[in-house]
């Protein structure tokens, strides 16, 4: 704690976003950065609490007080070493994490001005790359096992297969590789990253940031095989035999659907159909006019009030939409910094306004979708119904009741952003492990990474028996 009075004298300062009139015309990252002096001042606000609730709240157990102190003192190399000791990819979380640590910060309880941990870790990591502090490890000692091959004893590498190159799989592969195992990652898509690459828009996470890290993992010895979908049967019958251990980190590939009349109309899409395609377009892939999912010149309706829905809003603006409306079946969250139902240091379920919302969007809550309307097979609107939720006298889920009359929202494009279904898995051999969203259902990137690290430790314990 280099400046014991900083939290009393210096207010929280965020880097903020690029101006709306500028950013909606491109897919460049919307978030700006503070200069070095301002960033150090923000790091100095960390109080180095005796009980660091930030550390408690972070799924990765990040040691924010330690690396904030190093940042304040200008020791970026030490700051990155401390940060990377718990977080394998701070350049990802520094851009897209909702910062559970900041909501648990004592300063958030004190005056709702928590330390800028998320921005600080992004700044630390970018400086570390810029200054050459991040280089491929050359000290990895490969673990081998003596086996009989063609009748002769031979020392062969202990091999681990990772299925899926999303945040959980990458975290598991990274740790297992550093432990000395020979890791092969199988990815069904044409590049690594999972949701980071195909779900999160470039204006939140530039894909060059992912490419930079993947190149580092490859240089450290991880083998990536792309365009290789792997079925559950193949895992049990083939990979579990060929490899000493297998890690399944395939995420939650099945989006929650809305089986309302008219669902088959042209113009009704899952959110990731639009988001993944747009990211691929920016990467140079071409699609025909009929294949293209675009909001250009259209009234857009986003069904679902979470982060994926927000990403659809920002993407629709950049594609040149006419208007965007977002509806959510649940009630409007509490406005303000505090949530009586989830008091500090728990995560407050309060109203969230993103950079995409700021760009223009009609937001409505307690709206149920009744029917998709169309002409000649094409979507023209959606019939919706305002509702209320009343307590269930028998307990459990509240009861939905209609309120007012149905109405029609004009829309030529509907994007379903209602979350994802938790995958079901068959029984696998004992050397197969499941992690991340594939094991727990859809959640945060930081939780997926934490699960990947925990699973790597389990694999290591299994292989070292």
C-alpha cells in the first residue's frame, strides 16, 4: 500500500468509451485507456485491506492488492507476474469481466467508488506485452512414462487431449502444458477462442488479442487441431484410449429457443447466428446475401435482457439498423448501486446499462412473446403481452399473469438471446474430465477459466497416482 491516504483523496476515474457518434461506425474496441500517471493514481486507491474481499469474490482468486501496489510503484513486470500467477489470460478478463472483485471492494461498500481492478489488469497486461515481459516459457520439462512399444520399453510423453478451445479449455491446456504434459487441443471451429472469438463482438474484444495469446501457447508447445469436432462416442471409444487423459470443455452449444407460432419465419435468428457471423466477416470470411444475417435498414427486436442481448444491440447499430428494441420477460432490476436482496459483498443484481445501450435502444421488462408475425414467409412484427409476476401461494416460481392487451412490435429481424441449455453428458471413462460451461452451464468467462484451472489440477492428481 504505497499511498495510505489515496482512497481518501483520489476519486475513482474510469477510462470511459469512445464518443458514440464515432464508435458506432466501426467495430474497434469502444473502451479507452487512461494515461500512465492516471492509471497509477487509480491503482494507489487500493487499500490493501486486511480481509481482501476482492480476492474472495474473484473466481480465480486474483491478488488485486498486491498487483495494484506494484502498478502504483511503476513495477509493471512484478505487477504482471503477480497477476499472471492466478489469471492465465488477464488481457481477456481485463476487457470483458464484469469485475466481481470491484463489487466486493470495501470502497464500493464505503462510497460506491471501488478500485478500478478490471481496467488496471488490462493496463498491466498490455504494458507487459509492450515491454516484452511476456515471452514463451523455455523451462518446461516434459513428463514421460515408460511403456512397452513393439516389445521394447520406451519413455513416451504423457498426453492430454482438450476438447474445445474456449476460455475453460485454454486455461486447462495452459496449466497442463506448464506442468509438463503434452497437450493437444481439438477445436471444431476454424480458430481458437470459443465464445471469446465467436460470441463476443470485436468492439469489446479485438480478436488480435486472442491471436497474440494463442501464438504464445503454440510457441510453448501446445498443439491445436482446428475443424475437428469430437463426438461423445469418439471421446469414450477413441481419445480416452489414445490419450492418458481427456478434458471436455465444449461450452454450452445449444441456445434456448422460443417455440412461439411463426418461429420458422425468415428473420428470426439465435443471437449467436448474427454475432458469430459478424465476427467471421470481420476476419475476412464471405457469406452470400441469403446467408447473411444483418440488421441494415431494419427494425430489430432483441428478446433477452442479458449481455448477449446487449452485444446484439451494439452489433445491430454498427450494421446500420433503423431501430432496436430489447424486451425481457423478467421484472426490471433494481436501479442504483445497492441490491437489498444481495447486499455487499455479494454481486448486486441491479440494472446494467452497457455501452451498447447508450448507443440507442428501447428497453422493456415484463414482456412475454406470444407470436411471430409475417407476410410471404418474412417476419414483419412480433405480438407481445405485458405481464406481472405474482407470488406462488405454494412456493417456488412466481406465477405469470397477463396485464393489459397484446400489442405488436414492428420488426424485420428478431434475435433470440435467452441464454443456453446446460449440456447433458453420458458416463465417460475415469480419465475423462468435464469443465467450464460444459460442466456447470452458461456462466462468466472468468468462472470458465477458473474451472479450467481446477480441472487441470484434477487431471494432474489423476495422472500422478
